C-alpha cells in the first residue's frame, strides 16, 4: 500500500525532470570529451600537442620545449 502511494506521489512530481536533465548533461559532456580525446592524437600535430600538454605540469620555465 505504501509503495502504491509513493509511486503515485512521485509520478506527478515535477522534480523528476532534474535527474534526467543532469544525466543528459553528463552523458553529453562525457561523450564530447571522449571524442575530443580520441581525435586529438591523430596526425603529427596532434601528437606534438599531446607531448606539449603532458610536459606542462613538470615544466617551470616559460620557454618552448623542443621534441624530436
């Protein structure tokens, strides 16, 4: 009986849209970041950019790092 009452109450609640909106935003952002990560490493310029970004946390100077 309590389950029927709770399901009836929550079925009419407008607050149920918020979790669905949040899930949609999460899936969209996760998908975009995943696709950008996959496509970033393609080609010579992409690999050079990844190497540059990978060295940023360890590099204290402002000079450009030369990679072979």
